[in-house]
């Protein structure tokens, strides 16, 4: 049997334990980060959890009982929900808010970034650089847990975070609002300084090992890169984010003295 381990085990006061308790939390509109449900949970309660979770936009992970037992939550009835530490925002609402304020939209899209220290560092830099929101998928991204919040120095509680079930659709929504989408790709022909980052835009960042998913890369408007003096494999994604955002700041005028 596979030995499941939880390297960042959630604290008990951050969990909602048991099928009925999770259903009630969903009905009450509690902000949940994720729901873990035993593969053996079927019937009306399992269907109700999945239905309410889908309506609320809360990801559901179907896992073996061994995974749930790693949380040390006691009797869990085959279901544990993790209370969200951040309040997820609707993407269109954030876009509209930025436009109504007369600001030039700037978004970050995180694709496949699972290291929560990188996510925390990205959030910290993004908030300092005036990014309107981080856009993350509901699956395949590191949990926005206590460690991520600490790494971000609290920025994850200040910046808007939009969780979507499809990054490709999110790109379509951005483009429909006149927001150009740039993909950070180390082999791109266009360097960041020559891209119009002063216009309404979003920047897509992929994981350091796999990069941006080909399907997502295909729907972006343009690929850009950070020029480097040496032929090294890649930059840390959090560092790369800072460099791209300060280039955007230079073009937008706030990162230039005077």
C-alpha cells in the first residue's frame, strides 16, 4: 500500500470534519480551500458534497482513507474540508474594479506552481508591484496555507486571488476585457523590455520543471523572456516574477526615479 504523508499537516482548527459538517459549511457559504473525500463515500451525502462544492467553486479531491488519516483529525466519516485562509474573488469583478478605478490592469497567472514558498514570494512581490490579482487553477497549485501566508509576509491576505477551474478560459475572459496575455518562456524571441507591459496585461508563469502547459501557452497572445548574461537553465520562478513586474513598473512609470 502506498504510504501517504502530509508534509504540511493542517491544524485541527483549520479543518471541518465529517460529511454532514462539510455539507452545512457549504450551505452556509463558508470559504473553503479544498475538500478531501474518501473514494468509498457514495450515495446521497457524497453527491450533496460534490454538488454544493461545485456550486461554490470549491475543489474536491477524491482520496483513499489513508490520506485522510494523515491529517490526525480523529473520526472523519470519510470527509475533511480545509478552511480557506484567503478570500477568493471573482475574476470579472476584479477586472471591473480595476477599470472603474481608472487603473491599468495587471494580473499574474500561476500555472503548475506547487512550491508554496515560491507562491508566497510571488504574492509578496505582486502586492508590492500593484498587481490586481493572482489567478490560480483549482487543481495543480500549492495550497495557500499557513506556510504560504507566512512566506508572503501577509501579502496573500491583501492581494486578490482568483481561483478558476480553467486557466484557458481565464485567458479568454481577460482577452475579452481587452487585457493582453503574455507567457513567460525562456526560449521566446521577444525580451520583456520590448513587450508593451504598460498596457492592460496579464503575465503567465509556469513551474520551473515543466513550464507552462502547451495548451495554455498556445492561447497566450505573445511569449516573452528575461535576457540573461549566461546560458543557464532557468531562473527561480519567484525571482523571475520580480524581474518581470519591475520591468512592467518601469514601463508604467512608477519604477523610474522622478
